[in-house]
């Protein structure tokens, strides 16, 4: 039986020749720069981080000629990961700081995501119910903080929360008639339900900046719901709340999934607010994983350890995103 | 089969190219012994790496121009990096052997890079000569295992004298310009200078609880109490000592006396420089470099500022200091003799060294420039130096620590601050600091 396979130059000619070939050439030409960019600046560093996680690597030390690995930067296998399970009081400082950072990051993410959704969803419904130019104005006002630099946001909130000259303490002093200088971001004894107030300060700053993003997503999703579905519910006697609860909300499930996954990923990656507002303090109470990775890698040159922590962060985000998509996956589409 | 082989070969070549592109130190630079000697009149171009500091670099360039005029065959090219980039550049370039011929180095870092640096040639200076020419603290950083790897240009100092706002002191009826005979006297004045409102400190009498201030205070007070924190062989810490307890007790007493509230005044809130120049601190512990930084924005406070020597525990003002910025030569430089000649010109020539100190507003590392006419000239230019000169000879180099920043900012400062804030007992803090500090030798 004769083979139909086209080999060598002929196949190449067929692949890139003709009308379809021209299309393929166009696609390849358009995509190549982006793919090359991704390969060099995304995939290569990710792969390098995974490799480093198995080495006790520090750029301060002299490694072998091959990528600086080996010699004074030895292969340690899973040692970094096994050390992460040392929960004793005598565990090395970086291990204890990792435990703290993991706790802080989880706490931050699991507070931020529901709060964000609880604020943005009703707000989006309210903005959507506004008619005319006011809707555009509200949408713009709420979206503006998203465009602001996170460092700028952090500095503004530090000004608001400054113990002696801050707006918040100023208002409290006015209201109580007694000079107040609460150190919102630096007093380690300030806790609410066991959560450091300093962490809440960052959460507030984060939400202030971030809600506009989800708000726009929810507004777009609300606009996409056909009026006929809601009209049918009203005809059946559903109240405004019932329409929202039993019609709008279920139809928004895919958007809620998208928003919660995006917010969760972004919450795990927040760095600038932690770095500028508290530098991880007071006493590591706001040391997030991203800050921990940065400090380990670039301040103390423990690249191998930092890479291992970043692998954990990656796995964490990946797992939580999968779990979220399982739980929030809609059973039907419209 | 042939095609598959070709693909695998291509893949292998690509891997090899990638590997060689990313290889650290693959290029044969001669390694640590690969440096060379340029013939006397042979044209030589030396690259010099520095961190970005306007006055530091201008001072270097002015003297470099003089050197080039005197040595027409030598061309000096400068590359500057911002501080963070410079650290990372040194960390990656030195193991890779791609660094410049002359490297500006913070003394305390030097021994971390010693494997890739050229030892000072005997005809430039012996270790003993350098130790007698320079103050102990600055030269300490450039001395690694009894070998010398460069020379300091400045004495980096953070402890020994405090900023004093004389206008605030005058208004409060405090005359502190003559200094204090004891800590009790100091604390009495600090308390007078402290202002409160509804029980909250609005102006602290003495701010010593930012990171550097607190850690330098702690280790310096240990020295003044007759103790040490680093073993003689430099390979272990002993921090849980009676002298350490005494140091903490003194600092704690200032908190108890209401001179400072460490929750309101620390490294994050009301950092000492901001606090002092915004007049929320009457006195503050920070090196003399801070005055030029703030004098443009706060000219009135700067004009009212004096440095006054702090009292001591034992009568001698012993203190801990880092080694300052200086110059080193790469082991890979092909013209090490010329590079060292330039470093000698910059650092060992008292006139040039003093010119750089004057241009940069730094305290001298050379002992001869810390006395006599050179000292008077520096004081005339920088009156804030006056309180520091008498104590320079008492500075002890902090030691070639495995990771100085880790000890300072992740171990000592958090524990000391926590003790002062009431979050940790002295015993627990000292035990934890000792254990964590010794872990850094792992």
C-alpha cells in the first residue's frame, strides 16, 4: 500500500504554500514575537525557578561553570521542601518566617476574596440600576483607583493611618475629644479577632484599589443577562430581591468564578502594599509569601530557598484555583 | 532515522548554546590568579564600578581627572549603578568574572567577595602598615583571614553621638551642648524634652528605636559594659550575656521613663530622620550623613542641629561600626598594577583622601586625616563632625559576619524592638537572638 505521507520540502511547501499557507505565515509572523517573549521572560524563568528549588543556590557563591549550579551551590534534592515541614521551635529562621508568611498570605487571601465579592457584586448591581450619565460617572469613579500605582496607594494610606498626623486618628481625636495616636500599622498588640490590625490596614488599602476591577467585570456580566429572563420572573410574581437571588445570581456564577479566581491569584501575589506599608511588620505579622520570597532571594541571596517557596506559592495558587473552579462551575449556560 | 538524528543533534547544539550563554564564569578570565600587569607606559583603560551617590562619584571623578593628567597613558571609565542594582550586579558579576577592574565596595561586604578580589600587593601596603594607617573599624572590613583586599575611604559611623535640636532644647531649658556625664543625666534631659498630650508622646526626647540605631546601641553598649558578642575566631555569637542584659535594661529604662514609645517611634513609623527633622524628636540616634539629606527641606531644623556625644557605660566610648565605602581591585583585572596605583592614589594619599572626604561629607578613614589640620578643615566644612572625631579611635569593626543585614534586620532588631514593646521577655529574646545568629554560620 502506497504511503500518503508527504515528506521534506514538498510538505513544507504545502504547509506554507497557497492561501492557507499565507494565513499560517501571517499567524506565525504575528505570534512569534509574543511567543519568543513569553519563552524568554516567562517560561525560562519559571523553569529556572523550578531547577533552583532543588539547589542550595546563592549568587554570592561560586558554582560550576554550568549555570553556576553545583560546587558551592550543591544539589539538595527535596531538602528545601522537607525543611518546610519542620514545625519545631528550633526550626531555622527562614523556615519559621515561611510558616508565618504562609499563614499571613492565606489569611489575607481568604479575607480579601469574600470581602471583595461582597462589596463589588451589590455595588455593581446598584451602579447598573443607575440610569444615564450617572452610571458612567460612578463606573469611572470606582475604577479610577485601579489605575493608580500601588506604591502611591500605599503611601496615601500610610498618611491616613499615621499615628500622630494621620487623618484617621485625627477624626477619632475630634470625635472623642481626646488626642489619639494609635499605631495602626506598627503596634503588634493591636488585634481584631486574632488578626493583626496592620493586616486589616493592608486589606483596606488593597480593597480600595482593587474593587473597581471586579466592579467592571460584574457590570459587564449584569448587562449580558437578557432582560427577557428577568421579565419572565417578574411576570411570575418574583420580587426585586427574588429576581436577584434566584435569577441574576445563578446566571452570574461563571463571572463570580472568574472574579474570585482572579482576585485570589492577585491576593496571593500582592507585594508592593506589604513592602511599602509595613515591610512585613510589626514583628512579621504582615510578612506575605511574596515579600518572603523577595527578601530571601534578593536581600539575603538564598535563591534556592526562595525558589522553593515560590514553587509552593505556585502550587498553592494552582490548587486553590482548581478547587474554586470545581465548586463554582455552573451546571448550565444561557 | 537520519532526520531524527539531525533533530536531536540540533536540539543538543541549542542546549549547548543556551548553556554556554547562561554559563557563569565559563569564559577564561584567568580566574583569581588571572590578573595581569601592564607595562609602565602602555595605554591602559580601567573600568570602575560605583554605586550611585552624586557626591561620592563627583569626588571620585575629580580625583580621577587628576590621576589621568598625571598618567596620560591611563583612561578611567566609570559605570554607576543604583544601590540595589549594584549589590545584585556585584553578586552575579564577580562569580562570573565579568566585573570591572576597580570596584567600589562597602567594607563590610568585602570578605564575601574576597575569592574574586586581588589582595593588596606588598609594594602598595602591608597589612600591618594599613592597620596602623587606618582606624580599626574601617580597615577591619577589608581584612579577610589576615590578608588585605582594599582600602576604605570613609569611616561609617552610626553610634556615639546624638542629633540634638538646640532650639527645642533652649525652649525647654536644657543645656546639653557640653554633653552628659552619665546616662542618668542624659535621661533626665531627654525626659524634659519629651512632650505628651493626653498621655500620648507627641515629641520623643530621644529616638533610638529605628533599626540601625537600636542594633548599634545594643552591640555598642555590650562593648562598653566590657562584653563581646562575636567569638575571637569570628565563627560564633554569644549574645545571651550579662552585658547584653545590662544594655537592654538601659534601653528599657528609657521606655519605662516615658522618653519614647517604641510602638509609635520605630523603623516603620516615625523613622528617626523623618521624626527628627519634622520635630517629633528632640534627639535622635543616626549618623552624620543624615543632615545633608534633610537640610534642603528642613533648613531651620538643620541650622539648629548639633551632634552631642552620648554618655558611656564604662567611661570609654567604645562602639560598633561597619567598615565604610572604599576601593578594591578585581582579581581578573588585566592591569592590576595600574588599578592598585589608582587605589593607592585615592585612599593612601592623605591629601587626596581628605579631598574626597571633604567633597562627600564623610568622616575620614585615615587616622592622619582625623587629627590636626585635616580634622580642623573637615570640621570647618562640616561642623557636625566635631562630636565624632574624639570617639573614632574607639570604634570596633562589627566583624566579618556571614550576613550582616540578616543579623541586623531579621534577628537583632525584631527581637530588641519586641522586648521594648513588651511582646517578648529579655531572656527569650536573647536566647532566640543567639540561636538565630549562630544559625547564620550554617
